[in-house]
C-alpha cells in the first residue's frame, strides 16, 4: 500500500487559490501583520496568513486567515475572525480554514490516533520558541456558516487548543511540556464522514460510519492563529502530525 501525507492551503474555497504546501522543500504557513513581511505585535494575533519559505521571506499564495478572538471554555464556544468576519468556532466552515491535512492510500483504510503538535522544528517533544499558537479542527463541510459542526468529532468543545512555550491548554486544562492535540479519526474524503447521530442532510456529510469508515482519502481542516511572545521572526516553529491506519 502506498500511503501519502500532504498539506494544502485554501482547499475548497472557490474564491481563493488552492495550493499544495511543499513541506519537504521547506515551505509552510507564515503569519504576518497587515501584509506579507509585516510583523505581528507582541501580544496580538496575525492579520494575514501566507504560504512561505522556511525563513518567512518568500510571499507565496495568500491563505484564508483565521485569527483567534476568544479561546472559549467548556461551556462557551471560542470565536474566530475569518477573513474579517467574526463567528463562533462552531460555525466555521471547513473551506475557510487555511490548512488542509490530507492522507491518501491506494487501498481504503481507517485512520486513528490522529495527533498534531506545534514544535521547534528540531524535536517534536519541544514546543515552538517565542510564539503561542491556537489551533482548532473544523468539522463543518456545509458551506453556510449557519450550520454547525458534525457530530463525529474527537473533541466536542468548540474551543481553541493553545500551544505555548512549555505549556499546552485544552479546554482550560494546562499541561506542562509538549502535548498532542487529537484530531478526528476517519474523517473521510473532504472531511465528510460523520456518524448515525446526523439527521440534517444540509450539514454536508456523505457517510455515517464514524470510526469504522474506510476511505482512500481522509481530510482534516485546521484553523490556526499565532501570537508572538517576543519580538523578531519565529523560525523555530513547525507543525507535526501523526496517525495510524488500518485496513
């Protein structure tokens, strides 16, 4: 079986340029102020997101921008500013997320233990240096923001996961050191697999097999936001993703 893991920007957005992010060549996402190359003030979050090189100096495709507004907690959803429009994370459509993680395999497989880390580009156990990152997995294949996320999700709360230097917070719980953020098992093609709890066909799901769903392609959609803790470019900064797949 030939398995592949790739990263894409702006997947599913008819108004944006889609692009594979060639991470093996040193490309990734970069977070900036009002334009590429402009700094984000310490204690603020980015205004723009671009595909860029490993030093952040090359302006590639401009991505959908998802800035953290409020983190949220177990009882209150977090909020996001998506391309200038504020909304609850529960209403953030997949296509507005800057990052699509895509796993493919020649044969249909299930995927599990899907986990994401923000790290220093040297050791996955080390946090990124000098920057706090907020991440959220959208499970919202419907185009309209009036709908909410699918039932089949690894995290039920609509809150940002906060990756800081030396700590990680998930739903208000602080963990020392690096921590993996869980992502949904077997999300399916274009993230459209859900479970039997779904009753509204407008939500955009195509299957309701939950964790038992096997596919040749599984897609995750991530909102990402960055807040510098100190001045200067942040190059000790990367995203690490792992999963297990089963026939």
